[in-house]
C-alpha cells in the first residue's frame, strides 16, 4: 500500500515514517505538514539520514498518490485532510483526539465514502486494556468507586485524553450508562461526599510523559488498579500500521481498533 503521513515533521509523524521505511509491504509516497512549516521541501527521511525520495509538502492534492493516510495531528487539520481523502478516494487511519461532536459527525459522514479506522489510541496494549476494563466493570458493578487518572507530556492540548475518555466510556457502558451522565470532570473547593455510580477524572500534564493511564476500582478494604503506561510512541506507530493493513480489505465504513484486533 502507498502511505501518506500527516504532520510528517512532528514526533508522531517521524515515528510513523521510521516504521514505514522498515516495512517491505508499505511504501511512503506522501508526507504532509502545515503551510509555513520549516520542513516543507525537505526529504521526509532526512531526520533518519535516509533518502526516501518523498519531499514534505502542504499540498493536499498530493494525497492522490496514496492509498491510505495516517493522521495524528489536530482536529481542524485532520478534518481538512479528510476532505482531501474523500476527494481522492483515500482511506484514512485517524489517531487524532479532541474532536467536537460536529467533527465526529464529519468523520462518520466521510466513512460512507472511504474506509476509516478512528480510535483514540492505536496501541494494541491499550485496546487490550479496554477489554480488561469491560470485564472488571461488569464484575465490580456495585460497591466500587471508579476513578480514571491520566498523565501526558506538557504539550498535549486536550484533556482528559481520548484514551482516558475511552476508558471511562467502557466502564460506563458496562454499567449500562452514558459517560456524560456520570462523569465528574473536575473537583475544587467543598465538593461534598463522592456520588455513588459516578466516574471521576484526574489529569497531569508535564515533562515528556508519553502516556500513562490508570483506572481505579476503589472498594471497602481493597483497591483494584488497571494500568497502561507507554514508554515510546513506537507502540502507536505499529498499531497504526496494523490498522492500515486492515483497511486494505475495506472500501468504506467506520472502524475502530477493536475491529482491527479482532480480524
């Protein structure tokens, strides 16, 4: 498959490019970055000391040279890229988080024309963790308070993380509830006693933390913790390429990593 990478000069973009260079079944054909980026015109593999023959560009029509785009940028950028994907019939793997309801609806609409994998976290380990959380929440559905903690690097702009939201939503769904109806997003001042059946969220931002997530099931006399900690973005890159290969067999539709892992 011919692959395009959005945010080619970013940390995740570089990790994806490095992963693709080492894959015999995938070919990097397009590297996108924002207009005005100092990386425009450079070879996409320059940071590796490797000549890919693909220059970084801001021209979205370059997507005509790709079969699938992998995008971990920002919601506004991803939605622009998605329009170009629909225009050129390009499949898309979206790991971007922080979309509004309107943005999610736009992704849903685009999936009626091109195949999309959309997931808040492409890590195989994180998606295995979601399975464990579903099981735990069904077993611990009474007598336990649930709290979700997440930590990321200082430059992450959305909170809670998409992965933390997915974890909370998994627990809420196992309880037969909607997350928005039971989430406590913040606590400050005199909050009163904790409300039974709610899911609390805590956020840390600092340094270069790649991504830590822990869900606490706090009962009387015991506490169960289910955690996932990332030490490298490589796990997201490998999961993304697994999603790319999954889309090779799809023409249109909206899928997530659970679909990918089940195939």
